[in-house]
C-alpha cells in the first residue's frame, strides 16, 4: 500500500488509474479542475458518454477500501497544490494534469499558450514542491513518444550515447516534435531532468504512444467507464476509426497514411503505471520507458479496423484526406520498447477481438455519436 | 536601412544595440516594460549607475537620424505586441526581452516560474505573431552558451550530426543547463526551431557567453552608457570582479574556479548583431552562432583582473568561497565559435587595456558601489 496523489484524475488515463490503484489497495488523493471538460465545451466537442464528475463517480467505488480524498483544484496553483501535498504526504505523485491534444495546441495562439503554460507550470510546481517538501517522493509523469518525432535513426529509450571526435557522453535522446502540445512535453522532460540532477529527485517518465481501448476492470466490480473521446481534437486515432466505422462513415486517413507510431492499449498503460510504482528510481535518477507495445502505420490501423469489424457485419470504407498536420508521411521508424517489458509488462496485442470489444461499447452508445465533430477542422498551416 | 523592432531595449545589451543600430541608420521601434528594474528594486539590487528611462535617454540621440518609436509594453501580452508589429512592420525583430539571471531564477518558486513564463511566453508570442503576420521577418534571439552545459564532448555550433546503429541524422546539439534561467533558454530554442520548421520562419539564435565591458560608441557622439550591474544576482562575473577590485574587496571565486566558459566583450555582441542583420537566414532556416570570443576559467579571469589593475596601482586579493551553484567544477570544455568569425567578426580580445578601461568607468562611480550586494546570497541547494 502506498500513499499516491493522482493529478488529472478526471481524464481517460487518470480515471482508469484511479479505479485500478484503488482496487490494488493504495491510499489515493485525486485532483482535477475539469479544465479539459471546459475546453471541450468551448469547442463544442463531447465525449461519447458524458460522465458525472469525480465525486459522483467515486460513490460507487468508495466504500470497501481506503477512502479517496478528492480536490477540485488547479495544479498550476503552487500554493494550493503544495497544501494538498503537505497534508497528504504522498509517496508517489502520478502527473496526468496536462492538456493532451496536438490539434488543440495548434488551434490558435490562445490555446497554444494555454497548453504550454498549463503543462509546463503544473510540472514545474510538482518538481519544485517535491524538492522543497520531500525529494524522496517518486514522481511519475506521462510523456509521449511524440517528443522524439520521426528521426532517421533508431529511437532509444530516453537516452542516447554519443561518440563525437573521439570523446563520449550520454544525453537525453534528441527531441523534435510536430505540435506545440508535443513540444510542451519536451519542456516537461527538460524540467524534470533538471530537478532530478539538481535535487536528487526520483522521477519516472513514461513516453507513451497513442492509447486506445476501454478501461476494463480486472476485479469483480463493474467496469468503470473512462472518458471516451473520438472527435478531431481530443480523440485518438484508433478509437476515432472505430466510431467512424460504427457510425457508417468512412475512416479518414490523414495524408498518405504511411505515418508510423507506437500504440498501446489502456489496460497496458495501467499495468505500466503499476510496474513503475513497484520500481522506484534511485535518488537522482530519471527512469525513462518507451510505453507502447506495437508499431503500426495509420493505413495498417485502418485496415485492421475494417477487417475486424467486418466479422460483426460492419462494412467500412477507408478514405484518404488531405493531411491537416505538418508531419513526415514517409519516414524511418524503429523505436525501442523493451524497458517496460523487462520489469514485467505482458503486452495486450491489438487484434480483432480487442477492436470488436471497443466497437461493442461504441455500438451501445451509437445514437450519441456526433458525426460533425470527427473530420479535422484544425489545420497546422 | 532596415525597419527593426528591439524588444527589451532598456537592458545592458538592448540599449547598446539601440544606440548602435540607430547610428547605423536603421529605423527603430523599441519596447521595454522595465520589469528587470522592478525585480532589482524588489531585491534591493541597484546597478552602478541608475539610468533614466528610455524616453529621457532617447532625447540625446533622437534628433539627427530616424525617429525612434518607443513603447512601455510587456512582450508577454500577445495583443499589444501584435499591434506594435502590425503598425511598424519590422523586417527584423531582435528579442532581448527575457529575464536574464540564473540566481534570480533559482531564488524561489515565484521568480523561478516568472523566469520560465516571461521567457517562454515572449518567445512564443514573437514566433506566433510573425507566423501570422509576416513569416519573412528575421527573428534574432539571444540564446546562451549555458544551454549546452558542460558536456564531455566538443560543443558544436547549435547542431550535432549523429551516427547511430549505421544510420545518420542531424539534431539540435543536446542541451542540459544548470539553472532554471538557462533551461528557459533551451525551451526558447525548442520553440523557435519548432516554428522555423513548421512555418518556414527565418531565425538566428545567438548562443552568447557571459558578456563584459562598456557600451562604447564608435561614432562621434558621446558614449551612451548601458546599465552596468555587478551584484550577485544580475551582475556578470568579469564586471563584478572589476567592481570588487575597485572597491578594495577580494574577488570572490565560486568553488575551485576551474569552471570554464566562453566570454565576449559587449562591443563584439553589438558587432555580432550587425553581422547577423546582414546575414538573413533562408526561409525555414535556423542559423545558430556560438557568440563568444575566448574561453577562460574563473581563476584565469580573476588573475587577469588582479594583474591588469595592478598596473594602475590597485592591489587585489582573490578568495575562494563555497560555490553557491550546483555545477561541475572540473570538466572538459571545448566550444566551437567560428561561424560568427566567418561572417566577419573581428574579435576584441580581453587584455589589461580593456580591463583598465572598465575599471576607469567604475572608479568614476566608486562612491556608488554597494559592497553588500556582491557576495552570493542565492544558493542552488
């Protein structure tokens, strides 16, 4: 049992982690200011199902185990976040309290700066408060594989050994992202590595690929739904494709579709969190894991959805549309991801069964799908 | 003649550039919100001479050439900065509007975040506005050699070619700084490189070493003083040593004194600005220059001051004090700096004449020296 503070507990991953770690018997304090809900509302984007706020959702899971403390607070407020940390003395902080969308960050200068400010300031606050109060607290931060971009060399896990003019050194792997959101995550990493070096913090950075799937519950309790988005701004690609298929509209592949990324099932994300909880870094050490299980091109994903859903009688078309993003569409991509397996991850591989499971959830809510929020409205140029 | 917008014109470099580029016949618009003055006041630090604000200083140089437009505005205000850029249509923006102090950024969470926010937001605003209004405008940004830290390999000029597992790519040179201030400059570079790639901007990043010296005026006009600071928070090392010598107190070397950095005379800084003005990058190109002329260890600098000032009858002691910073005190340091020479810089080398010139200025104001603000009060730990 650990005392764990979860920042950003209302989100897709935040809520799934809350449920899982509560079931595991940890003592949780959770925080969210619902800013993502606020921005989705501003932009007329809704998740597939609008879930109640944390307090209401907690009533159904809050009886049998440790009581969960809950705060409606903004993690960019130093004083308030410090008060929470002082009071609850977490041994671990899991930091999900970031604005997570590339298109959101590229929409205009206001959302662009908001993404930079929210993500950098919340990370700064966590690191600075922990330095002040308890440098032994383990900070787990969600990074993204998008920080690496698409370099022409193998992507290592966080670090790169360089031999140059006959001398050697080891650096953070070069990062070069293709949105302001991903750039904000590069800055997060820089900040955390700074505080780790300077103040001997213990930090884990999970460089995560795009996530898909449902928050499935391994225990006896009913599955606890996590926010499922499928729109052009907040949705991730595989979930969006499945919604398009269920809604009977073509899957929209951006550009050539040869863009390759590493993907992960949300069930594995939760297992990765569990595994990193059990593997506290040494003092002054930044552990970096590339947190994905399989590489796919967008074309491969689209085909997999088409073929899988055909098994349950859904006929799907795939269409290529002009890429709203600026990104390489033909590129080398070979990213290592063995560190997380070494500490025990048993990957959930993507197959038709997984896709059909997600589609069944979406089918249950088919009437709620808003087809108007799927096609990309935000253009990089 | 170019239309040039100078952001942060009240500072040590900002004012020196304003005077020089005005004399060169450029048409200037200058901006400052005097925030550095405000923070110096809050922290009871004064420059050697408190200069009048820009409007007053401009009266003495504003008659013969192009009228200088002047704004008391905050560059972190997107709307106001955009209005200035829309109105004056600069062909070049020189961005000095950053909080420049490592100790300031390490004082507490408030100044730490202020440094990150001010520096990242002003850079974000410049890049985003230029993207929106005129991507052809040349952005010249002052970076710092401190972004590179003290790696165990040669420091190249901005970029590093990497061969890894038989494949090749070129990246921004790995950056790893030893203060929040320097980290904010790493983030600036990431942002500018992002916008350069995405929107085909034209950007020059001047990775400058610690600056010393006076704002000397090559034309017939009287030298126009620039703010000269010597305190523990805003002063740079050589200027501070000279003030200590003149005040008859020992030069305080932090730690072993074996820390090596690349230094530059402010006269050369101005020439570098002139040279980069004449060398506009191609569209989509980020030009990076390591802007320093000589490497010295802190011990070498202290000895040079001692020996030089002995020539004019000033006897100086050197004392080593516990290093308030966290930095390597014994390290490899070999930084390239040929790019700026290739486009024409004739370096002003540091010798006893230069040091005596600075000392003469300080001697003139000897009675104003406040000995209490020189010893370091800000500790990294």
